[in-house]
C-alpha cells in the first residue's frame, strides 16, 4: 500500500469545494435551484426509537423486504419494546421485553430471526441476556444467559451467513437460530492447544468477544471453515482475525504482531494488501456500504467517512461526517449508491427565521462528486426547517425508506415520485456558502488558512523516510490514532489542530490569531523549552532532560532513550509532535525525526515549512567504543562491562548485574539542534538543564549530581559536559558504603571519560 495515499484528502477536499462553488458565479452567495419535494411516506407518534451502534450511530431498526422492526427503550422501567411496522407505516405487532438494550444484530437471518442483547440490571455494561425473536410475529424464540463477559471490546451480535479466518485467541459464543442451543466453538491451531476463533457461520447466531490471552504456542496456520466445519482453504501463516468486516468479499480485521489491519482474502485464502489505517490495539472499523471493489465506512469516532479500494487498500476519499455539523452527512446506502443528507440555508422567511431545506443526494461509492440530488425532504405538515433538520441528524436508510427518529418517527420513500418533477441536472451538493448552521463557510478565512475539511487525518502524512529514522516501518499503513509504536517503548505521537476564528470573551479573533493563542502556556508544561525563530510562524522545541534519561523511574535497560517535542504553527494550523522512548535511536536522531514529522504534516495540508539551517557542529563528532578503555573504580560494580546504545554519536556501557551494584555510563556527541540557529555546544549545554541537582565544580565545562537513598538503595546520578560531549552515569546498589564515597567514585570514572581522546 503506498504510504502517500492519505495525502489525496487535501486535493480531494479542494476538488469537492471547488465543484460546489462552480455554480456561485459572481454573486456573494450561490443561487439554489428549486428542488422537487420528497414527501413524507408515513409518521408514528410516541415512538422513541433506540439509537444503537458503537461505531456508526444509527437507529436500532431491522429491515426486511416487507417490514421494519424498531426498538424502543425505557431505562427507568428497564424495559424494551419491539414494534413491527409495515411499509405503509401500519404497526403490525408489539412485544415487550424485560431489560435495557445494549446492541442489536447487524441483520435478520434467512429464517426471519433477529437478536438483541439486553442488560438485566441498570449496569448497562453487564449485557447478560441474548434474546432471539421472529420478526414476522414478534414471538420470542429463545433467550440465553450470557453471564459475565470479559474482554476489552464491545461484543457484536451477528445473524446470517458470516465467515471468518481465525487464529486469534478470542472468545466466541455461538447459538443455533432455531432453538438457541449452544454450538461448538470454532477450533483453530495454536501449537498444541486450540485457539478459539472469531466468526459466525450460516444459520447460526454468534456473539463474538475478542480478547487477548497468553498462549504457550503460536498458531502455525489459519483455516476458513464453512457451516459444516469443512475446511475451505488454509493459509501457511497464522491469521489472527478479531472481526468480520465484510463477507462478500471477505474482509477481516487481521492481527499481525503489534499491528492490526483490514485485509481482503480471496477464495484460495490469499491475503490482499492492508486496507486503510493500522487499527492499533483498540480501534475498529464499521462498514457502511461496499461492493466488490470499494469499502466505505467509519472508524470509532464515526465523524469521518473513508472509502478504500479493496484491491489495493488505498484511500479513495475521505469526508467529515459530523452529525452536528453542516457538511454532507452519510445516511446509508440505497440501490448501490451512497445516500447523503445536508441542510441548505435558503432565503430568510417573512418572520426573519432561516427556512432551511434538507437535501438528499445519491452518489457513487468510489467518487462522491458523481451523483445527483434526489430532492428535499418535507413533512405532511409542510415542515422542512430547523426542527426537521435537527431530527435528521440520526436519519438512517433501511431499504427504500429514509427513517428519521425523534419525537415522532418519520419515513420518506426514496423511490416514490417527487412532487415537482426531477431535480435539475448537475445538482449534487449544497454549495458551501449556503450550508445551514455553523460551518467553516461562516468564517472570515484569510489567505493561507486551512479549512478543517482540508486537514482530515492530516496527522497520518508523516513520510516513510522520517519513520525509518526511528526504526518504524514506513511501508505499513499509518495508525488511525496517529501514534506510531516501535523500538521497545518508543512512541511517535502526532496531533493536528486546525483553529477557527470567531467571537470570544476578549473580542474577535481570526483563525490564525486563535491558533497563536493555543500556543500560549504550552511552554509552561515542559522544561528546557527553546523558542525557534524562522520555523513556520511560531515554534518551540523541548527535549527530554538528562535527569529524565537517568532517572530511577525510567527503564534500567534504556539509558540512551531520547525524547523530543516539536510544536509548530503555520497560519491557523498547529502541529504537535512528541517522540520518546526510542532506545535504539540516538537522541540527536530522535530530535531530527520529530522536526521532520512536523514539517511532513504541514506539507500534507499544503503548508511547506523549511526549517532554518542547522547550527555549527561541535569539536566532538563521535564517541567510539565507550567501554574499551574504561573500567569502574574497585568495588563500584562487579562483572565485565558490556556495550549498550546505538553507536555512532552515542554509546554506553553497563557494568555489574547483581544486587551488589550496577553502573551505567552513556556518552553522547551532541549534534546541533536540527531546528537551526543553535550550535552543537549550545545544544549540549541546554540539555544539561535540570532541577533539584547539585553542581559539581571542576568536572568538565559543567556538571551536576543527584543522590537518592530511598528503599535502602544508594543511587547516584551524574552528568557532565566538555564542549559538545555529554557523559552521564547512573549507579545503583544495596551496600553499606556512604553515598558521598560512591559519588566520588562515579566522578572519577566520568572525569576519565571526559579526557580528550578517550571517547571523543
């Protein structure tokens, strides 16, 4: 999968805005066409439809060819009402259940069975009841006690012909649709012990509950089983599947080491490339629509919709889907096309209130700029303004009907003839200057400002070459969380903030002024903050201190771990990068990678930022081998020294591995700060800044020490600098020697390391 695919979003957002603005002409606001009316099909009063869906908010409604079944909930009474409604809006039956709904099955089984999970107590997390019912009559077919369910993820209830590759140690509860009889768990292979896979099979009901377990062995292969447990295909490598995204084609969440991706598998079990983003440990993807080439859906936040090519895994387009915003909102799928809804701000009415319309548009899955507007919604009482548009925030497509839950349950027929004929040719979206409600078109944008819709997922555009500096795999998809993990405890976290202007308590502020305000106080949260001139409109860097690196709270095996935080503002965009814990990477490289990550992201939204030229290098260019000519003072530590660190401009050594004492020494030839303007010697001096330490005179150009005698152990921390060579030492032991004596011994070793020609 090409790593640059996410950068398409900036060009795409501009294309969409440009396409909708094309009709504006020279007027301040585009003229809206006179759209036909999509009349209300039916309405039910006093039906409060329960809203379900963890990843994509939707009404808890099942849809068949003949009827709908809507779920209503009463939390005070801890009861649930199922209500069957035919396509004409007539209620056919109602069924009352004890318990509050937690989740509903994604579909109705071939025999008309649907299911939902209920909580028998006010603790909604219990979700301990599974109820299956006949959608034709409302009769409860069976009920199962689930007991206490563990695991980090919300269980999903699925009905129908669903298949899964499986190698994950996850718990799967399966029940026969006919009578609720428990079914055999799916068996796959994990060495000599079976692993329970995640999946469902034809005519069965499955409650999939992924969880992490420690196994003695690893899976050696993965299999795909059909409903008779016959093996359809087998892969030579294990596939850990935590969820089924699509069955035709087969797309699963596949766990591969520390990564989790969507992957497509063909009929022979061959995997396709990763699809979309790395899901990490907890994220999930919810499918909204798909065909055999395209997958459309949302991740956990559900405020951004993505479309991916199923053959290549590449991002095709992405759009904001904030239900409380004014941008087009994806409501579902109808007849192989996406259904979008969007309020339009029309001319002021006689009473001075905006008479908003709500447009319904059908577009292609692969290209949302290709489509046509079906018409505008209108209720039987003529309502098409603010009250309706608020309710439509939870609109949902069920077959041919567009359902609008609220204080009244409305349905609009997407196939009925519209009043007023067909929409004019070429109408597909509301022009941005006519979006109703709060939107970025209401802002007084300045030249160079970036709109929020132009920066969707901009944090994922870190270049592969930058990731490679930190030992991260630049060929893998970017994580949806924008936090890359690797190198032991190493983390690269990227955050992007796009500021908007407006009226605040202290007056009007532009978007750029508001972004500048957001930087106020950030330097108070970090020690060793250095402002950087010439990097964007404003910037600062903050590097991890030597005392942090030496501190007893840190991992003893990671004395060379560096940290760097870079915050850069350009126009109204703020990029915050934090790189830390990369034990196998030189601190100077960590600093350089953090800077490059910030400039990569700014370039991803069209803001090229060139950092100032690096400062002057120092006289010490490398440290060589840290242990070759050094040995600790007698009695300071036992055992021979062993090399640690990445080498080059930083290296170190560890002596002693017993409770008698451990001594760690690290030498670094500090490079000039990559943000420019500061030479290597000054950079090294800035790194020496520390709190609650004691100055050690006569040791190099500057030095400090700190003692800790808690819990019966003596710990000496010492840092010293000569030019741009920084030597740090940490000694810890349980012994009777005085801390003053131990400090003098550590000082002697550091003094030897600082001598020219020894390390650098």
